[in-house]
C-alpha cells in the first residue's frame, strides 16, 4: 500500500521510489498487526471471510475466531510473531545491537545472548 501512494510522474527518480525497507516494515506492521487484527476490521471483513471458508468456519463462533486471529505465543521469527511479541523482537534486537556496538558483546556470543 505504501508504494501505491508514490507519485507515478516521479517513477524514474528518487521521489518515485520506496524510501527503504524500514518504511515497508513499519507499514506492514501497521496494517497486518494493528489494523487487520482489530475488532472493527473483523466486524466488517468476517462475513466475506466466512463466505470464502464456509466449511472450515461453520462451527466456529465469531468471538472464538477473533481470539484465534489475535492469539499470543512465543515465536523465534519476528515477521511471524503476533502483535504483542513482535514489539519484543524489536526491543531485544535493539538491545543486542547496542551491546555489540559498545563492545560488551561479541558476534560469537549473540545466539546465546
């Protein structure tokens, strides 16, 4: 969605290009983890979702579906994390990088840290 908003008349110069992966990451974070997991989004989208997956969702009530969409669990992969633990991935990575650059942590010790 971020790139859809870039000006077409600037397509062949820097103003028509994506600013970088940081912007992509923040935009996907906003849409995937904040907007698309919200109650208001699912109130509007659920009927269409149920039409598409009618057999799979037939016996699942709306509240149970919403809780499943918003489940929280440990996941070692940041981009597969839920809306709660995703932020923890960023915090831990920042703290590890800070220790690494300050010389308190060596590269070989990163996996254990």
